[in-house]
């Protein structure tokens, strides 16, 4: 049943793309592990880490696209869901350090010892077990999305107002997580991770596995998103995006549709964040900053909103550019980023994928007129 | 607390005080001479005696002693005050205050003091200045004695109180006397009870501290009871003042929010354009102020006091012009696409921040306050700084001007016409694109004005605007979009709520609570406090 | 609204409905009865409250006072748009609103009476019965060949037809139609009148219209609204003879 549901949504193009994602997920880690460092086919560890990061970003972009591109909800707070997932993973990794921290406390993470905590805060309990942390990665962002969405959609907060509310939400979380008495590491966040599921985080094998898991998650998200937007639900969803009140007058309870994709999308973002944290080795409150969420929106806009492939392409292109420019011309990066926002909205509203579609359509038209 | 020796000295001084100042003046030489002889114990007596003399020279001598700059010249045993001048010390005769040449350090013998003596000197200097000819000095001396509560200076205060002509300062002295009385073991009970009333009537935080100490430490049941009652009633009065102070802080924060939001109320509220670069318009206004001030410092230092006034029109023009530029080159292509406008203007805000960072550097720039904006005064127990007061006045002025502009000028009429019915306005010959550009320029220009004000209370850095953008949106949305009075009420309410939450929840948590409150509020009333109702809204 | 819902034989029952926006009374003590199977035309000058009345019936606007009862039992003042639509009240807007990014067939599928809940639609595929019904409607509106075309690429007239198809698919008991002939040629107006009469054979219809010749072509009972309340009711000839109506339309 579920299998059929997942498979049905996929057209050939999407199947090929998912195949490509899986290929990107399998080949580089194998080359990293099997090839000797001198070989021209050797993929260095930093490259795995970099692309692994991009894969997580691509999942986040897909999550943003699901609500924005398909349902018209411009969320300016999706990085918050990403960060919450990341924090859940961070808490698990912190507990795995055990007595190997600087202060050698077997229960309390270093920052708590430093801040004179006497015992573990209640919400930290359970995070020493992966079986507890793993569902939390999905549950915490989902519950936040459910609460916010339930209130917002029920009272018909839409458009720009909704965007501002989501931004206020991530801003409030940013302020909250900066506080030391939040019990989550305050300003510095959490870092110096040692093990994940008993394997050292820094080891090549673990890195390769995490990289592969990121690609696998992206592929899975593409399948789920494809199935959702390809179903009758998806048709109703895009109809809500285009003419919400018309759908109400047709008898659709619009809130349910919005809430489902919003929560689904938050869960995806949470998982992406959880995979991101062990690969970059740190999670801190700056992940909540409103700029991060808007940047994720830009990836979607560049790639092409309302398409499934677009956000993935957008996330890779923008982030690759960012990595390159912040390294080579750090002054230029923010100008480039700012310019990209303006350029995409003015000249490329359908994104790169949309541009490709336009090109194909024009070609088809000229072919048709030629044959006619 | 008092050992007999200084007490004896005090009594002797008291006697001499009564005998008259002239007698003491002749004695100054011997008083100073006493300072330089004997051990620390003798020195203590001498300090107290000198302090109680009320001599004008006593203060500088004691201060020099405390700072370790009082010397005895080995050659002639003259007591001098030394001041470093190159390798030598420039000397002043301690008693006459006349210059006494220079000398090398080793030709002098320092009069040594320890920390205990320094404390004594500090108290003593406080009482000395009671007789100063400058009323400001006398008043602050009285205040500092009130806080020090050292009964040793009681006599000096009594003396000063008797000599004082100014009613206000007299009261301060009486209060100081009362506080000392309460700290003394000797004072009679009736006087102490009276003193409790005097301290209670002063009615500030220090008074409460004194009363609380008396209430907990006093042995006498009556005094204890009186102090407890007085403290309780004072605590109540103070909590009212504290609330009033919070309201003032709230209004002050509200005026800042109003300034930041008012331009947004025009661009977002009446045009429906969501400008995420609004904060950067504020930031540009602040940097304009910085540039104006630097220029004035360099070329026309006489104008420094009015540099902020000069910056106002320039900031309006700079931010306004950039606003018009943005509207003409970007925003006009995005009308009817609010979410895209949001993204594009966010991009613009990043660009503007980076541009300013490139030109002025990433660090904070300092904009100095003119003298008429620094300092503070008390209204009852409310502390009001001039800077904040001017910002409140300025915010209200900008608000009133804007209302007049919208209601009474042709531009205001055109703006309202275009927002209400664009095709109709266009059909009647109004150049709607020009009105759009001017409206956007006006909103941006006002943001620039806000920047001038904010440069006085916030760090002028490229990130200045980022701190205000979310707050501004909250104010506009909370007050009701398209309603300027709603913005005023919204800003004030949020300011006051914020300041009332702060003491209980802390600044950060208070801000979070306000955000959560607004998020919930928008759920209940998506169109704000003063919503426009009706068909046209949709 | 403390009184229990009144039982009435009327399909739509409005009594004493008042709606005010910031002191301005858009509807003022309006009462209206529509019988099952009836077609009713509502006319009135601009600002008479026609659209607000539609908003109240479809749940978009809540009345300050008054009763709105559908089918003798449902209190419409307590339900939202989706509930009311599910009860069987359809609404056609003045401007044709079709889902532009969907194909013609998907537009009809979305309108088709039946499944509305999001979790069912996640897994549901169109059934045989549904597909048959879609084919049938496509035939009626003569758009079978365009069924896989995006609605955005239809001509204005085709969109009107598609919207009528969607109303057929929705199969409401009561159809509210807002100024259906605004901007139409005389011929198109005639055709639309015929279509509405056809629809009226199986559905009750309330038409809001400015165009007198169109109302005449419909040949049904007319209600005249003015300043939020009912001014006159009867056949078009009767109300045209009413001096108050004449004054409202021509007097100023």
C-alpha cells in the first residue's frame, strides 16, 4: 500500500533524478574508502563533508519548497525546524561523550559543569539512548509546526503575515537558545562530539555512512514529496495555493491540507538538521537566525519553486557558490547573495528548472508550427 | 564604634566651632602639623580634627593625604602637596595654597596613610564640603553623608545646618543628620523616632535601605516598630514610583519602536509593500548622522551642538532617495507579488549592509550626544534622561507631522486616493507611479529620521537595522495595518509591556514572551488592534 | 441567536439579518425566503448589500444579528465555508475562478461532490463512478478534447463553461450566482440565461444581477435590495412599477 503510494507519484524524470541522488550518495564514499589517497579517483574526506552538508541543505530546500512551492506558504522559519532536529541530535551526541569531556563528568556535558549545573535538566533525560533521540528528531519540529500551523491556519493568517509570524518564531527561538539557562549550551551550542551509535564521528567509515544517509534521506524525501504532490491531495494542495477561498467554497477544509504539509515539511527539515550536525561537528543558536531561513528560500527560488528537482539543484548551486566566494572573495559574497535575491525574483521567477521548461516549451512550439 | 580619643577630639573641635572660625584659622597650622607627627592613631585624631575645622584648605590637604601626595620637606619641615612635573615634584604650601617651588622626591618625606585612614578621610572630606560656597557641592556633600551614615560627622552637619540659608539644602542636611542619628548609639530615642520620619519623608531607595537596617538592627522595640512601619509604607510608595518609572521606560522604548515602525506603517500599511530593507533605511540614517558629525568636527566645530539637527534633513534625503531608487528599480516590478517583494528587499538589505560594511568598516561607529541631550533629572523618583526625553518628543513630532502631511497636503490626498482605488486615481490624472515612488520615499525617509534618533541610543553598525525590522513589523501588524494611530498605540503598548515583563522575566525572556504574545494575538485578530473591516479588506 | 433553529419548508431562510462594518450597515434587517426548486433574481444598485448577502449565506461573513437557515435545519451562522459548501450551497463568482495550473479534468475532479478530507485524498485514486461522471460533464460542457489542457490556456468563454461544469460536478442543492453576464455580449447573455434555466430544473438558484434584460429573460421572481434591506419583491413587471424602486434606480 505504502509502496504503491510512494511509487505512483513518480514520473520518469523524478525516478531518474532519485537514481542520480542515490548514485551521488554511493559512489563518492566508496571511492573515499576504497581508493588510495594518491589515486586520481580518490575523494578526500573534506569533499565528502562538504557535499554531505549540501545534501542536508537540499533536503531542507525540498521541505521549504513543499510548503512554499506547492502550498503558497512562504515560511521564513524553516531553519528553526532544521536547527531543532539538529539540537536533538546534538543532545544525543553530547550524552555519548560521557566522561571523556574536559571536566570528565560522566553525566553532565562540559558546558553544564562549567555553568554549575548540579543535575541534568529534565528534558535531557532519554537523550543518551538513540532509540529515544531518533523519534525526537522528528517529533520536536513536528509538534512546533503543528502548534504554530494549527493556530495560524485556523485563524486564516496567510501570505506576508504568516511569513512574518514564522520569522518571529525563529527569532524568538534564536533569543531563547542564546540563553545559558536554557540548558542547551547557550551561545556556544554543542560541539566536540565523540561517538555516534558507538562509532567515532571523525572516522572515515562513519563520515562515509553519514554522507550516504544524507543522500538516502534526500532520495526518500523526494519520493515522499513526489507521492504527495502527485496524489489527489497534491492537486487539492496546489489548488489551495492558487485560489484558497474558491477551495473553501467547494467544501474543502483548507486548514487540514496546509497543516499536513507544514508538519511533514517540518519533520523533513528536522531530519535534515539531525544529519547535518554530526557532519559539521557543531550546533549553535546561530542556526536559528532569520537569515538562514530566508537563504533556504532563496535556494528554492533559484532552483525553481513548485518543482521537486529545482530545490535540490538550487541548494547545490547557491551553496557551492557560497563556499567558493566566501573562500576566494569574502567581501563579494553578501553582494552576490543580495543580488541573487533581486535577480531571481525579477528575472527568474520560475527558477532554473522553470527556465529549462520554458526553453523546452518554446522548442516544442517551433517544432509544431514547423510541422503544421 | 567611637573610641574615646577621637571623641574627645571631636568635643574639643565642637567647642572650637562654637568659638568661631577665626580661632580655628589660626589653628590650621597646628592641625596640619598634627597630621604629620605621631603614629597612625594620632593621625586619625588629627584628621578628624582637621575635617571638623571647616577650613577651606582642609579638603585639598586631606585629599592629598589620601592620595599619598602630602609631604614634609626635609629641609624646612614645611608641609607641602606634591604634583609630578617631569622628574621633579611641583610643590604647593599645604596651609597657604601658594606655590613652593619644586623638589626631587628624595628631598621630601611622604606622610603615610593606611586603608583605614583613607576611609576616614573620605568620610571627612564629605563633611568638609558642607561649608563650600557652591550650593551644588553642599547639596551633594549632604547627599553623600546621608548615604555614608557616619555619626562622626554629626557635629559638622549640625553646624552646617545651622549656617545654611537655602531651604532645599537645609532639608538635605536635616536628612543627613537624621540618617546619622539613626546610626548613632548616643542619640536620644525621641530624636531617633523623629529621624525615622525625616528619612521616610525623603522617600528614595537609600531611605528604604536605612529604615530596613534600623528595623532589623535596632534594640529598642518602639524604634524598631516605627522603622518597620515607615519602611513598609515607603516600600509601597516606592513600588508605585517603580511602576511609574517602568511606564516611562516603556514610553521611551515605545517611542523608539514608533520611530522605527512609522515609516513601515506607510510602505507596508498603506502601499502593501513589504520592505525587509526598511531596517537598513534606519541604518543609513544613523550613518548619515555619523558622517555629518565627523564633517562638522573637522570643518565647523562650532556647530557641533547642532550637528544632530543638521543631520535630520540630510538623513531624510539620503534614506528617502535610496527608497525612491529601490522603488523605481525593483519594487515596482513586483507589485501584486508580496512574497517576491519580501525576498527581493531582503536581498537589498543584505547588499546595503555589506556596502556600509565595506565603506565604514564592520565596527561600531560612535555618534556623540550634544550636551543638551546628555544628563538626566528627577521627576519625583523617576529618573528621566534628556536623550530619551528628546527622542519621545521627536517621535511624537514626526508622527504629528506625518498625520498632517497625509491629511492636509496634495501628496497625502494623492497617496490616499491611490491606495484606495488605483485605477480610478489613475483615470483622474494622478500619476500613480510617481505617487508610489514618493510614498515609498517618504516611508524610507522617515526611517532615516529614526536612524538619527537611534544613533543616540544604539550602536551605529551595519547590523543596526536588523535589530528593528522584526519589532517594527510586530508593531505595525499589532496596531492594525493601514492605521497610523494603531501604530502609535501598538508601539506604546508593546514598549510598556516589554518593560513591565523585564524585571520578572529578564530582558531576553521578556522579548520572547512579547513575541509569543503577538504571535498569539495575530491568531485571534489577524488584522490587528484597529482593523479595517469590510469587503475591501480581502 | 439564542432561539432554536426554526423549522421551515423554505430551502433558504434569512430573517432579520444585520451586518455592519465600522458603523456602516451593509445589511439592515434583511429577510428572504427561497423555496426548493425556485430560481430567484436579486437586483439592486451598487452598495445595496448583494455581495454581503452572498457572503453571509456562504459563511464568509458572520452576521451581527439574525437567522440564516438552510434546508430547514442547518444554522448557517454557525458554520464555515467548507461546511456550508458540503451541505450543498455552491457559489459562482462574477469573475470566472478556475484553477489555472490544473487541467480541465482536474478542475472538475476537484469540484466533484464527494471526498474532501485531506487524509483520504492522500491515498485515493478516482473511482470508476467518478471517472464516468467526469466524462459525462465533459460532454455536457463540450470540453472533452480540451480535458488535459491547463485551465490557464482556455479562452474566457471556455473558462465560463468550465466553471459551469464545476458547478455541475459539485451538484449543490442551492446555487448562488454573482453577476453571471457582466461584460457579455447579447448572444452570450441569452445563452447563459438558457443554461441557468436548464440548471434550475434540478437545482435551486439565486442570481444576483444588474442587467435588467437578463433578469427579464430569466422570467423569475425578483427581490429588490436597497441599503441592506428588501425594498420590493414580485415579478419584474410588478417591481418595475413600484415607485420606490423607480426612485432608487432613477431618482437620484
